[in-house]
């Protein structure tokens, strides 16, 4: 198993535990689904910022900073 950064572990744990609230007459509760999509989006934003910071640090270390 490869090492996962914290943000990847958070996303994986979120997806593994993801359960949608069902409606009485088929389908899923739209508001519940939208809340979960928003939460997932926030996790991805956090991951993107962390990865950007990591890349910037590597570029700065190499002397290729913008």
C-alpha cells in the first residue's frame, strides 16, 4: 500500500463512509446529496491548496520560483 497524504486519506474516508438519505418514493434526498457534494468539494479545495503549497515549496527549493 502506498503512502497517502492526509488530504487523500480524508477524501478516501469521506467517500467510503458516504451514505445518501433516501426518499420515500424512490431516489435520494436532493438536499442531502447537495450537502454531501459541497462537503466533498471543500475537501478537494483543501487538497488542491495543500498540493499547490507543496509544488511551490519544491519550485522554491530548486530556485524556479515564479
